[in-house]
C-alpha cells in the first residue's frame, strides 16, 4: 500500500500513470479507480462556464436559454475534463463497492 497519495499514482500499489490519461482501472493491480472530488468539481464548473460562455460570445448576448445551455454543456464536459487534466494532474482513489454482498469475489 502506498504511504503517500500522489497525483497520477495508484493509491493501492503505487504504480505511476502516463500524463494526460484518465483511468478507471489500475494497469498493475487491477483495482477500480475514481478521480478525486475537487478534480471532478473543477471539470463540471469549467464545462458550465464553457456552456454559457461560448453561446453568449457567439450571439453577443449573455442571456442564453436553458435548452441552449444543456445542449452546449454535454459537449463541453469532455473538453473541460481534458483541459483540467492537462493543467492539474488528477489524484485517484480506490473505488469502494456500492453494493454490499455476502460473498467475496
């Protein structure tokens, strides 16, 4: 088990990950991983800013409609996640199972 939690590193085995890749499973130990909450929150906030800013600047009108915001939010989310990942390296956590079972795998 890794003693210090670092960016781009598995918290379970300590294996390093390539720059710019978002992983859902460690390539060394096979554990499922999730990105920490602040990184996801920054991605969603940047996607919201892009979803409002791009149509507002294109139409030169800051009052965009809700359907237009929703239409631009979904393409903006992967772009925002990529931008945030390039600027701030993600920290991973081991995913905890949501369903409790009686039998271990």
